[in-house]
């Protein structure tokens, strides 16, 4: 991990337990960002100072000095992107680097000193893919306007402010409680998650995907890579593979670590292929209220692990033919009046696959998330039950 000396602006490398206390910057990239090579050598540093991005580095280091810290990390100049190995390590470590920082500075270059709720919500910082983990990972965040005037702070519950820094030593332009409510409204992330009262891992997969569904990145693959930390995932970085492949790999890794079926609780009106996994975070835009709790009769079915095979996804789900007027499901079972093929589906038949998760219905009560599936002929080499191979319409 490369860190900037806040006094000399020189880069120094630290490994493992040698990493000292540091501040970390969260910002939106703009024109003329300063690179690693420009900061590494003194002969290039003078020229780098003429770039627009250098002011952010200088401001971050000045603030770190004020807060009693000797080191700072800025993504634009503390990663040697010429090395694919170093870039991959940095991306896989990013969430932990933000989590491990003593302080995180969120620099909002497009915000004035006393922002209105509308102005704050309009900041580009809330639209970028990478800044999602930069909001959720740190334990203490200070928010700054364009001229480095502090406008608010956010501290994770249970983390005590150390004696060398008082989070309330300065007058806040936005009160902490009000800022928390604003951040929740802007991002769609519940206040209890933002404050740390509820652990990130307690949020369903679909909810975490939903938080990223309206964010953008410059490189398409980064929409997937920027989510790895939210799911405690590490995987190879393969720029050029495209968003579809990168996001599919991410979902494979998530499924290998959790039985959370909400990863299948997505909807895309533009889907043109038969698939169970989403193509991008966009498909989770309607999944913000999904919970892990099953609804109704589905509670009697214990969720089981599911995994990908060379032939597709292997998962056990309760199937229903329809939903009655009373809200009850008509099951596909050997005793059901909707029996098809001795309790099995035939190719071309459709069914509702009831996931072990739910969403609020119009009446306020939870209802099962139930994607519609269509039975298809089993693929060559299929060793499971015949007539029960399902694809998503």
C-alpha cells in the first residue's frame, strides 16, 4: 500500500502490519488527475502541481495534518496503474483500505459551503459506482464542500472517537442526525445501515444490489468490480471482459458464499434472453424492499444452498401454478388439483418459483418474491429429474 507523506507529498510503500494510521480520500475523478508516476519522482512532481487534480491532493494532506495524521491515501496517485498486478490487488483491497482508514474525507467539488438538501442530492458523488463502498466501508467520514469547509460528519456506531480528534470540535453546517436522514434519502440505504447499527452483511443481496442500480462507472466492468467489497468477494480483474461477464462472475462468487435467494429477486423489462441471473445491477432497481424473510406458506420450506454447475444453476424451490384471490398459492404437488405430469412440469409449462425472501404487497403485508419460470427440455448430460429443468421467461 502506497501512502503520501502529508508534509513532503512523497510516496512510501507499507506492507501488512507496517501500515501506519492514515486518512483516505473519496472523490469524483475529474480532468487532469495526478498519476502515481507523476507523484513518485520529484522531477515530475513540480509539473504535477500545475494540474487541476493536484489541489485535491494538497487539500487532503493539509486536512490530515490538521487532524494529527502523517499519512494519506488518494486513489488517483497511490496506485501504480501501469502494473496490472498492483491494480488488481488495489481493487480487491479497496473496501478494506477504506475500512482501515482512521478518517475518510468525502470531497464534494460541486457543493457549496451551506448546501440545501436539493444541492446535496445533486452532487455527482452520489451517482458514481466506486463511491458506494466509500460511503459504507469507513468508520468515520467527514464531508467537505468545494473549498474544504467541513459540512458534516458520519460515525459508525460503536466506534469511539480517539482522544486526539474530537468529531464535534468544529461547527457542522449540516447536523449529524439530519445528514444521516439526507444520506438515506439520497442513496436509498437505510439509516441503520449507514450508522452501523445494522451490519452490512445483514442486508439481503438484492438490497445491496439495489443501492448500486442507479450508479455509473467509466469502465463497464467496474460496475461489478466496485461491488466486491460489499459482498466480501475477491476475484480476478479482467478489463475487456464486459459488464455481463464481470457481473455474472460476481454473482457466482456471491452464491458460493451465501444461501441468500434474494440474488434471484430481480426484474428487467428489457430482458431478451432466458436467464436466472441478472445482467447488471440495473435489474435490481425494484428490489430495494426485498427482505430475507419468506412469506406465507413458503416459511415451511427451509432454504437450501444453491450453486452453479457446468449445466446451469442447481437449486430446490417450491413451485406454484397461480395465486388465488385469497393470496394462497396453488402448489405443484402430487396432491394438487393443478397436477401436471404426475406432479412435474412438462416442457412449455410455466410456474412461479417461490424464493425464500419477500417484498411488501399493496396491503403492507409481505408477499413472496416469485419469478416466473418456464419448463424446458433438459440439456444434454442432465442427471436430475426429467421435465423439471426451468428457464426464466
